């Protein structure tokens, strides 16, 4: 059923339909509307779940770890400094192979303090072992929660997931969203049935001490599970498409790449702006295309290489990053360069939009012009007084 709704409320409704048994989260801008809505659902009897009030984000995810280990489907949400406070627990949740799903309303990290959007928060935890999905619009932000639970709880994966969507730009924007019914979601998402759980009558331990003789093997199995998730994502996406008509089986998507001479690589809501800019540039005779990354972890290296190889006219690649690995480049650019190792097509990186700085169509056009001139690997849009 099509509804005009705020992104955060659509996400909260999707989470409700996934029937989590335990929700624990601490409100923080711009994530607050999600957990407020879920608290209302629980209080009004629309969601049969335990909502655990906690004193901070570290406790929120810790509560989810305990609940998930005990066999409950669990959910949380956070952003920015809240996610940073969860740092230790994020590694524990992934290492214990607990399929928690957590919404990230992406927001810049301090200092200086900012409540506005970029992707520094979730990107900073790219090595924690969670799956990371990035939505372009609110329809995708909503649907990716169904996908995330389906993939995370698969016996081949059993890993937690971030579902990331841009704070304010999507979280507080009203868009038409095709919402599923409870019957629809129940057809797609089976009840959580973990292979192991905490049970006093059959004791097991999670997250125990590992000596050097065993730690390496744990990390190998964790890495393998993330890589195995690629196949599970494709299967889950195809089954979602068969039921509801929206296909999320691909970890990357191309837009007007066939004859593109300049390929832009990006992820998140900026991709909508990029597509509009590309349409305008096409009318001006400029052959530009977009490679959009939907899943950042596991990183779709083979898919990126395949799409770029298929763009046979590509002369340059411009990677847009709303994050910065300080002292190096944007995280997406580093991954793309690795995926295209040996390629003769130059890859230029543009750091932009940090701390909520607007990115407009004219900015995308200017970046394409810079890439055409071979002027890349730079912060784009810096105020003149710092240059």
C-alpha cells in the first residue's frame, strides 16, 4: 500500500512488521523518530516486543547482544557519536555471530560537533564485521530492513547488519513508500531460529577467551561468512523481487554506463542527485554514467570490476565519498582502486558533503569537468579562505 510518510516512520513500520522480540535503543538525532515510533508501537500493543530503556548506546547494543544470544530477534538504531559509543559492542556482536539489525541514520562525527549528514560514522566501523547496506531513497531504506533480517539470520551468515540511510536527507523527508502488510512480510521472513542460544538447561558460552592458537581461525570464519553473504544477498533479493516486484539482488547498480566516458561511483542519497545531473549532462552531449554501491560490506569487488569492464568507453572514474579516511582517501575510493587493480582507467577521488554540506547538480557537473581534466583526489567545495 502506497503511503506518503517520513523516512524514519517508514523504517519503524518495516521493523515492526519484521516482528522483533526485543528492541533496545537510545534516542539521538537524527535517529530519534525511529525509536519513538517503535516505543509507541510497543506501548499501544501494535508490536509484541520487550522495549528496553537504557542509559546510553553502549547499554542499548549490549542489551541486544544478550537478547540475541538468548534466541530473540533483536533491533536497535543509532547514529554518529552513539555508534562511536557502541564501538566495543559492535565488534563483540559480530564476533559472537549475532544477527542483530541496526538502523544507522548517517550523521557526521565530532569534533567539531555536527548533527548533519555524512557517512563517517558507519564507514568508521567497516572493519567490525557487520554487513553494511546503503539506501538511495526511503523506499529502499524501508525494504532493506526486510532484506537485512533475512540475510543476517541465514545459517550461512549469522552476522549483524547496518541498514544505513542519510540523516535528515532521508530520515526526515516525506516520500511515497510502498509499505508491505504483515502477511506479506511473514511470507518472506521466517521466524528467527538460531542454531545455538543461551539456555540454562543446555549451557553454552558466547564470546569466550581465545588463545593465539585459535583466534586466527575465528577471524577466518568470520571473514568467510561475510563473503558467503554475497550469495545469500542475491538469493534474498531475487525472492523479494518475485514477491513484491522490487529487486535488491545486486550489490551494485549501473545507470547509463554502456557508453559512459566518465563513470561516477557513489552510494546513498547523493545518487539521486547524480542521476539528475547525468540526465542533464546527457542532453549536453556529455557521456556520463553512475555506478551505485548498495552494499559496502561485504564489498562487491568483483561486481565493481565487472561493471567497469562492461563500460567499454570509460576513460576516467570519479568516486564521490561522504567520508574521509584521514591521511589517505575516502573509503569508497580505496575499495574501488583495490577492485580495479591493474586497470588503466584512472580513478579520481572527491571528498564532499561532509558535515551536511549541500551537494547540488551543478557540483556534480563541476566534478565531472575536473575529472575530465585529470584533476582529482581532492576535497571538493572547500571555502576559499582555507585554500
